[in-house]
C-alpha cells in the first residue's frame, strides 16, 4: 500500500501540472455526489475533464478518473501494475459491436406437427380421401437446418437468409389403413379386412430444403436481445419415403416397412413465416405444391407448425 500511495501522489501531481489546473479530491460515493454539487454551484461551466477523482476499491486496487482517461493501479503479490485506458475507446468498441454483420435465424433444430388441407383449405377431408385422415398430435415434423448464409440489406437489422436443411415429415394415419401403389395411383390398404388391428401406421417423406428468407430484427446492440420476424419461400427435393405399420399377431408384434416413392411430388415449394425472441422461436409452413403428383393421389397440401432451437 505504501507503493500505491506513492504512485497515487506522483500520478496526481503530474496530472494536476499537465492540466489547467484540475481539482483533486479523494472521496466515497456520497462525497462524490456532494462534491459534484458544490463544483456545479461554485464553478459553473467547468468541464468534467478538469476534475480528478481518486477512489480505492477492493483487493488493493486504486482507480484515478480524469475526464476520458482512467488510470488503474493494482497491487498483486508484491508487484504493482499500472494501466491507462481511454473511455472514448470503449465507446468505439461498443459501436463496433453494434455494427457487427447481419446474422439471420435459420440454422438449428425444428420440431413441430404436420397436417394437410384440401383445396378448400380445410383439414376435414372428403369421404373419398378419408383414409388419409391423420392423428395430428402424433404427426411429427422434424428438421435439422445445418447450413446458413446471410446477406445484409440495411445495417445489421435487415437481410436475406438462405442455407440448407433436411426435413423428416411423418404422417400418422388415424384409421386402420396404410397406402400402396396400384394401377398407377395411390390406394388404401385396409388391414381390418385382414383381421389385423394396427397399433401404428405412418407415411414418412424426407426432403432436402433450401430457404430464401427476408428477415427484420429489432435494433438492439446485443443480438441475443433482438426480436425478429422473417418470411419467404422454401424449396424442397424429396430424397426418400416409406410406410411403416406395427401390429399384434398371435400375441407378438409384427412390423412392415415399405420403401417407395408413393407418387409423392419430387419437388415442392412452400411459404414460411418465422418469428422469435431469445429462446422462443416459432415457425409455420404451408406448401401450395400437393403432397402427391397430379392425378396420382389425393389433392392434399402439407402444413407444419412448431418451434425452433437455433444457433447450434
């Protein structure tokens, strides 16, 4: 502490001589407030840079504030370290953080529910298509968006987002049926006629997705504190599909899995809307492209809603 005291005196005298002349005052927090009021009354118009403030903190640390300059004296293990920093530099660093490049919200894991609507935008299917009725609460939509590329349009708040992802769309049938190809169209397979009660029956389609999104973010210096909303299109390529049924047969479980294209549309495009704040991120997708190829199966248009875990 003797070294500290000596250094404080030397630095303070140097600063007092170099300025015109400053006011030197060692104080507590309350005294600083009172002293500021006295200075304002007695010396109006005095620049804050004309005042030296010396304060002693914990762990043998002494801080000397002089206008935009701050001198920090720290004693550790018998050694004394002195550092001088410019507060205006901190402001510059803060501004540089604000000017970081635009970064969108696509990469991450999405988990939601699948369904589809008919040409009247209704989830109530026509009687001829009722074998496609779903258990919506068990029709899982799962996407892993692995790549993301961003292009700023205005500052770091507005930009375009694209990337790459893989999507697993599962459609869990509500009835005791599955589907198959017959006479170049999709037809139901009714397991009730075989005396079999299905525990599970689903259709899975796998897609590679590429989005093009326009995203708006709120103007906050920290990205983690920003809310955002984005919308655009998603193009998809079907890379595989299969059906799977699980049933009981003579007190044992049987399983059947069939891989086929099932006349699913090989290409599709969809409209997407996304929004989020902090850990809450939601998405909704609608595909104007029918699930099946024209005249090959029911005219059904997929939809999906869910939430995202972003940024990993």
